[in-house]
C-alpha cells in the first residue's frame, strides 16, 4: 500500500465522522426548530380561540342589552290598596259631583307588562295597563264595551308616599262626556 492510499483510508473515516457529527447537529437543530414552530402554532391556535370567545361574549352582552327587561312594580306597591274615590267634575248624566266609591286595587306584573287590578267583592272589576315613571304611576284601561256603555279610563297617581297614594281618575264615557274622580289609595289592613 502506498502512502497515498494509507492517508486516504485514514482521512476518509475522519471526514465521514465529521460529516456524521455535522449531520447530527443539523438534525438536532431542525428538530428544535420544528418543536418551536409547533409551540408557536399551538399558541397561535389558542390566541384565535380566545379571540372567538371574546367575540362571542361581546355578542352575548349586546344581545342581553337589546332584550327588553321585564318591568315590575316596586315592592312597596305589591300589596292590596283600599281606594276612596270622590267625583270632583262631571258633565255626564250618570255621574254626580260628590259621588263616592270604594274598591280594592292590586298592582301586579308579569312577562306581558304591568297591571293594576280593581276588585269589588273579591271579583276583578277592571284591569289597567300600567307604567311606573319617575314620580308617578300612569294607568290606562282599554275601551270597555258592554251593553250599557263604551268608556275609557285613565288614572294618574302623582302623589306617592309610603302609606298613601293620591291622584286623578278620568273617565271618558258615551258621547265623549268626562268625569274626574280624586283617588286616594291606602294600604289594606287585610
């Protein structure tokens, strides 16, 4: 063997071993890079998921804000009230100034609205649709049709205190005649 061949035989394994070492380092670097890319992809997917969750929460809040809230009467009104009504003004033939009436009123609400029920002998005599404004209660009856009359009744209770509520009831009867009653409600003892 010649010296040249001998050198080739010694150098080739050395070069091969160097190539293997560089190849292993390169493979390790590629694996580390793939691992970092996978972690980045996982974080990006998590970020996208959080963005979608944020958007859905914002949408839920917007929907909640657009859904009308069910209005209810204040708890202080949700009792039975004795009413005393006195006719103060009338141009109708069947009402006389000074007429007095007593009934029981009860404020109630449900998903369809706020109401006031007028009871006579524990029977519902009239139902008002109601609104509770800042400093007054407004009640309105639909037109009532019966064999005797076709009337519309509005009530404005604008003097609200803990144990007494005062206001005016206006009745528009047949032939557009008008009757006004003063209304005073006090808590029922029963």
